[in-house]
């Protein structure tokens, strides 16, 4: 999956009302809350077979940091 | 010979808290989105002086209004994590309040969302070993008493309730194979730290923040949402498959799956992993919220209203402990 497609899909899952980039901070989003964390965990688990734990959720900042946690090698560019 | 579930009744506290009520209290949060994702519209919570025992009494009185003779009850199993007292056992007080016989067994067991399926299996075991013939299984829970007023998430999710189930000796064997699971390494993922013997209730307790605007303290219920979600996602689909093997059934031979009603998003996530069709997977969390050990009997009662012929129903409970249990029941009538 391309990083841009990932961000687009995840934005849809989280029902974001603003356009985000790879540098956007996830936790500064109006939509970020415990439910958002659950949706994020489920999406990443289904799409990449990667389990994000509570520490990961705590340490993730931008979409780029999320991509790094999932693993750059899982993305096309 | 075996055991059957004769009847289920449940009661909810009078005080209803709708999403609109919560929206008024937390104006910055989008409860419509919460409703769409988590599937909860309303929940009921006890008033100040009302307890799990009070709810339990009401649920049991309701069940004895029918054609169940309370003098035939020879065992009470009561599941609660919000007992009236540290001691004595709530089930003992319930025996007296219901004027049940004195020559019966009565005990509480402390489990949360896995409690009802445990209770069914324990009842089946007592009957199979000829120690009891008609068992009153009660679940009664008031988590609302543990939740911090500013813990929006947990206040949105949890509701209070009590249920009563009669399980009795029968020529039919309608309680099938059950399995259990435990991982106490996750004991602190869902916990009320203070008020037991390890840590006293602390009147000057520090207020903590989840990082999403929700507050709690060690006197209150704490839930590590991501960890509980991951535990469920990793353990329960596999456990469900083990239950199918235990009962010699394929996934599509179950008429209805009734899982602990934790939240609709999580339930559907697991449903897809196990490849269960949505019409075979019951979700009724909308009007009750997560009522802990009460969700499965409430769902089973509600679902059974549509039953016209014998159905195989797989029950699976999971949560605080961490603890999980499940099993197969056969139901052939409206409970």
C-alpha cells in the first residue's frame, strides 16, 4: 500500500473532517479519542497484521511515526 | 440426563441516561459518532442508595412471579463485583430476602464479563454431580458506582443491571461443552485499585487523566481500552473455534452467537475474523450499554423471544481478570 492511500483510508475510518498529511499530528485531531484509538488498532490489525499496544498508542505522534511503527517495508514508497 | 435453562428475567435501574443526557454534560464530544460506532444509545444506572443486591432481589422476584416454585431452589450462584458488603456474601442475604429454604447452598463469585458463562457451567456441574437440582443463577452489577464522573468514555459504555436464570435437572441435555481461559498477567488492564485489602480507599486520591480528556483515580474504575481490545481481538476468535471443536460443530452450524455485549465495533471486528454472518450474531447493546456479567443473559432472553424451534446458541464472555469462558446451550422456547 502507498503511504498516501494509507492516510486516505485511515482518514475515512476515523471519519476525519480535515485533510491530513504525513506530518499531521494524530492526537491533535478533533476526532482523536479512545474510540479513535480502537478504530486505529482495528484498522492496522486488519490491514497489516500488526498489533498496536497501549504503549504504541501513547508514543505515536504523526502519521509518519505511525508508519514507522507499522514498518516502512510494508509500504510501497 | 442433563440440565436446561428454564427461564431468564432481567431488571434495569429506573434512572435512564441517554446519549442526549451525556451530550448535555459533555458538549464538546460527538455522541452521534459514538452511537454509530459503539452502538449504545442509552444505559441505566442505580440511584445513590440502590445496590446490586436491590437489583438482584427485583430480578429474582420477577422470575418467581411465573410458574417457578421458589421452594424448589436448592442453590444460589451470584456473580457480582459490586457486592453490598466486603462480607458477608450477597447470595446469603439474597436467600433471606427471597425467603428461600435454609437447606440450600449460596455463594458469590467475583467475575465480570465472563461471569454468566462460568455460572451456567458451574450450575451444570452441580446438577451433573447430583449436588443440586434447581439452581438460581444471578448476575448483578453496578459499575456506575466505580466510575469517575468525568470519565466520559466509561460512563458512556457501562450500564447497571441484574438478571436471574433458573437452571434445572432435566432428561434433556441442553447445556453443552464449556471452556475457560485466564490471563491474570492482565489484571491491571481493567481494575478498581483502591478499597480492597491491598490498597485502602483514599479520600485524597490523585486525579489522573487518560490523555483523551477522561479522568479517573485509583478509587475508580480504570480501563486500558487498547489493551482490552487487543486481548479480545487476539484471544476470542481462537477461543470460539476451540468451542466449536469441543462441541463437534462447524462455524455455520450455530444458529446464533451471543457474545458479551462489550461494544458493537469490537463485536463486529471479531465477528468478521471468525467469519460469522451478521444474521447469526446477536447485538442488542443499544438500549442497555455494557452491563458486564448481565449482557449475555439479557441478550439471550431478548433473542429467545424469536425462538420457535430448537436452536444451538454459542455464548462467549470475556473481560476483566483477564478472564474468558463460553459454551453451547440449546434453547427451544422463549425464555
